């Protein structure tokens, strides 16, 4: 049988154990170097990691949503992921003035032309231009304009991950696109004249050009 003394000792031990747990918990919470547990997981309930559960009685809209510019540029970047070019992946998204997506595209070979029977190389060992991708590839901007399901590109906006070259600028102008929004401008090796000509053509044609300045540093998508 347990004596009264044993009962007292057990009670004291239990109290000390509980007190130690409380002290340890407060120490962890007050230590800024230790990561705090995240409240919700996207796979469980759709909330963003680290965010608090929304108040069902709060009538205000959600904060931190994508701006239109970030949204359309993100679609251009997502389209670029479809490109099979091992060196450069470019995406484009054609958008109406009312915010409707009319067409998307990425750099690749024309329809019906096998991706395995044409070269993807940037340079030829033999110096043969036909052994490189350049005579065959269709640029993302052109594909986006051609993939509009017969909708007119006139007066519309074109979001591109990379500033268009002079050849693409000609197609953009001829199709009637009124504005080009680009993310980066490629100026490598001997391409300076090519992009200088593109700027000049777009300016002469009255096509508005502006660089995209993202409001978000990254957009993460989880498919599991």
C-alpha cells in the first residue's frame, strides 16, 4: 500500500514536472531564433502557410492577393515552363484592355514539326546555321498572338518574360498590339543592335513599352 508520505512525494513530483513544462514552453515561445509552428497547411484547409484562419464575420476583402500585372506576368512565366528549349525559356500572355486573356505562348518549333528531329543547339560545331535552333524556332510573342482563337490582337497588351527582339517587334506592330510589358531585357554578345532596333520600331509605331515591377518577390504553387 502507498503511504501518506509516498502520496505527498508523488504530488510534489507531478507539480514540479508540470512547472518545468510551463517554463520550457515559455522559453521556446520567447526565443526568436526558434521557428514557431505554422498555423495552417495549404493541403489541409487551403490557408496560406503561416497565416491565421480568416474571421468568418469579417466583411473586408483578403489582403496580399495578386495584382493584375503580377497575375498576367506569372501566367507568362508559367507558359515558359512548357518550352523545351534547354537554354532559354520565354513565355508570353496576350491580354485585352478589359483583362481577358486572349492567348498564351512559349518559344518552340512550329506545329507538326517534331521536337526530336530539329536541333536545339545555340551554336554549331561546324559553323552551320542550320544546325542551330534559330532557323526553326517560333518565338513566344508570335505564338501568343497566333493562339488567340481568331480574336484580334489590335489594341491589346502583351506580357512577355523577355523583351522582344526586332523580328518579334515587327509582328507585334503588324498585329496592332498597343502595349508591351516585359520582365527582363536580354542584351548578350552581339544582340545589342537587335534590341536597339526593336526599341526604335516599337517607339516609331507608337507601341507603349514598360518594364514590369513585381509587387511580390515570388509565387509558390503546390500541386500535392
